[in-house]
């Protein structure tokens, strides 16, 4: 005996059709940088360097929500800069698009930046960011790499040394002043706020970490923004789906959201980065949103179940 109320079927069908209609709008992140361009790991010159990517030869493959090219605003640009390396960093079954960017020397500073063309404020109440990082060398005595979403390029490759006095406003993820532990940073255009706790990671290249930041706009004290930093942990089956967030730290800073239009990437010591995603939900930055075709099949399955309904 198989009984299904006709209203139940109608509701299920409407729900699935609704999901099918909304996936294109919510399934893709606002910004995605997979570093899938350049002549990876070739001569570390020209199209192998991150500086100047996309170079017009290999194109901007798979990247979205970004404009212009990556530009190094440090004092020196050379073949010791961040370059394109073959293959993606591996983190469980996280979908990746190709190559990654890294350095192989600590003899130079990089302050790379690229314009964000996606609107990170209009209609956005929660902003999420994720990226993969692999620390290949000890940071000695100071924070010397990181990622910043802000109103301008971060002004120091040692992210913790940008105190905000030059007008930086935004959110960052970088090591603490001690060197090897990652924490959260916030700037309000005149001063810097630093998270109270941090994540220690191996520096021998043996660990790839996914760091996840969550910005809850206007939810803090007196309407400040709350920025929380997590490490994402894979599930027991080594998959992204079913994994969990492990809290690192949280801070409050008041930022004008509409001014967030620049993505900065810095380093001095050897560091590898990959798969930067910025979106409005955790799922969007985990790369595990069902494809529209999957939901179409789900909707068709619902219709088949309802069409075979029997009553007693």
C-alpha cells in the first residue's frame, strides 16, 4: 500500500521547481579565482608569472567576478615573484580548475592585487570567502603573506604591518605577528583590529588548509560588521560535503561594504595559494552546489513519484 496525499505531491513538485529556478542565481560564487592560466611552471617569466595575468594569451580561464590583471605594487618585480605552478592544490574532493600560484624563494616581496567587479554589498547580508593555502617555509619572526578583501591594495606584504593608517578598510586572513599562525584582520579606514586566537599550521609543505571567512554585515556592536575565521575540516570520508567548520577567531570592525572592490594577495616566504572563492553562502564557497541538471532530475523524479501515486 502506497499512499501519498495529492497536496503533498503538489508541494514537493512546487518546491523542486522552485529550487530548479533559483540555482543559477545562488549556485555560483560572486568571485572565483582558480589561477588556471599562464604557462604553468615554465620559465617563471612572461606568462608564467602571476604579475600581468590574465596575459591575453592564455586568457582568464574559469575566473569570474574579477577585472583587469594581477599587478605587483611592491618595489621589485622579478622572476622570484609568485608564479603559475602546474596542477591544483589538493583538498579532499574539492572541485578545482587547473593550476595554482606559489613562490619558491623568500628573496622578494609580493603585493599582488586585482579589481573585484562583483558587487559585494547590494542585497548581500552575509559574505563568505574561502581559499586553499600551503605554507612551504617558516615565516621567521613576522607575518609575511595573506589575503585581503578591501577598498584598496594592502600596503605591506607583511599584512599585519598595514595598520590602516593609509586608509585601508576591509577584511584579511594572514599570519599573526609571531609568524606561523593564521588569524583574522579587519580595518576601518584608520585602524586595524586583530583576531584574538589563531591557527597553527605546518610550514614544510605537507599540509593544505582551507581557510574560511564569514562576514556578517551590520550585526555587531553599534552596527559593526562581524568577521569570523574558520578552518574547514573534511568529513571522515575525506570529502568536502559533510565536512565542518572549526572556529579560529572572530572580530568586529565597521566597514563601508560598498567600497570592497580590491582583492590583494601577498607573500615574502614561500607560500602556495589556490581556489579563492567569495560568495553569499558557505555552500557557494565550498564548490559543492548541485548542478542545475541534477535538480532537474530531482524535479522529474518528484513528478514520476506523484504520477504513480495510489490511494486506498
